């Protein structure tokens, strides 16, 4: 049996497994909304109260509040996949509201994210809804200015510190070639709603006070969100293939990591660490991902990353076609030394 045929057989078995976990629960979804949005509101109120005590206290409260912001984004994320609630209409309503709360145009983001799922790990269809990743050969073929730019882009400080602000600005404009009339309208309406929220909050508590509360929550949650997305696709043995070898199901399971987080962080991040299961079936609600992973040993054999191991992934920058793995820029220096050694011999 060929490798492709084997992958197709495995993919069929995987799909049969995940089908059992794809039914949304109104009860669990409503409880998740209450247990997320109520504490998020309380966190914001406490941050405002703490301004009169100490801004250090405000920043301390911002940490769990940012976690609740991430959890709110995950709810929007599930709505975008149509998996949070049984009703498509209610998925869209909740998605729009949580999108505004997290400064994300729901319909536009949903379109881009769907492309990410459809092309994850595909070398010939990179560039939408993902972190730009070049192969070793592609990088070596660049001019020096382009190489410097890529090195800057892939720097962890740029990705984690400036990445969230870049995404915030990016989300204020429809993406050409992707956004249709509906998505463009959604972007503009989201911007209008955000402007209204900022204006109302400024009238109630003051613009400066609003920014002192909103900015740390936005930056902390944004950095954590970029980090989560990075770790779940940018590990050493991640799956990258070109046509015709690329396979959706195999890319989902082997191209997405299981990020094993402490229970409290798993709660704040809406179980998104079970990313291999989510990519195989985006129709599984976040509140059923852990059960699917736990009850099926085949999903426990994927790449598993702990918090400590995830830090090492930040050194990975390029996909090496020859070894079939992600490598850092140090790999290029080794290649150069080997080439000089062969020339000397």
C-alpha cells in the first residue's frame, strides 16, 4: 500500500470517529457564555475600580481578564465554524457580538479562517490566515533585503509584541480578493460598533481610563493568541506537503499539535490546545474536544507539546524540504559549512 493510500484509509477512520462528537449542546453553550462574559464584565469593572488604588493592581487583574477575552474569542471562533450552537442563526448572532467584544469582524474573519483550515500545511496555498513560512530553498533564493525582512517578521518579539497590533489594524479593512460584499459590510459595521463602544465608555469613565483598562487586556490576550496559533502549527515535525501529496485529514492531525496546558489555562483557552482534533473536524464544539481526544487513543499519538517544549518552537523559522522538518536559521549556517567543506575536498 502506498503512503497516500494509507493516509486516505486513516483519514476515513478518523472522520468516522469525530462524527460522534459534532453535536452542539445548547445547555453547555449557554453556560459557557455566562461563565465567560459575566466574569469578563466583572474583570473590567474591577480594573476600573483598581485605577484609584494602584495601576499595578489594575495590571494584575488584567491577566485573568485577558484570559477571559481569549475564551470569548474562542466562542466567536466556534460560532464561525457553526459548531457552538445547533442554530446557524444563533451562531451568527453570538459570533457577531463576541466578535465586536474582541475587536474582530466576525464574517470577514470566518472567511479567512475557513481558508486557513482548507489549506493548512499546503505548500502551494500558503498565505491566508496563517503565519508566513518559507522553505529553505525559497529563503535562499531571496535578495538580502527580503531575507532581512523575513528574519524581522519571524522574530518572536515582532510576532508576539507587535503582531496583535498589526492584526488589529488589519481587521479594520476588508482583505482584497477574499472579502465579498457581506464580509466588507461586516468589517465596516464592526468598526462602527467599536467606535460607538469607545465613545460610550469615554463618556462614562473617560477616554484615558478606558485605554488604561482596555490596552493591557488587548495586548496580553493578543500576544497569547498569537502564541497559541504559532505553537499549534510551527513545531519541528509539522506537516507540509505540496500537490498532489497534500491530504486534508493528514495535515489536520499531523500538522497540528496537541498543546498540553495546565487545566486552568486549558479552560481560559477554550480547549484549543486539542488543535489536532479541531482541525480534523471544526464541527466539534470546543467543549467536546477534550473528550474526543481522551476517548480515542489514535489522537493521543500526535505531537504533544508542554509549556516548556513550546518555547523551543520559537527558534524554528523555515521548512526544510530535504529533511522534512522545521528548522532554524542555524541550519543555514550548517548547510553553508557543509558546502564549503565539499568544495575544499
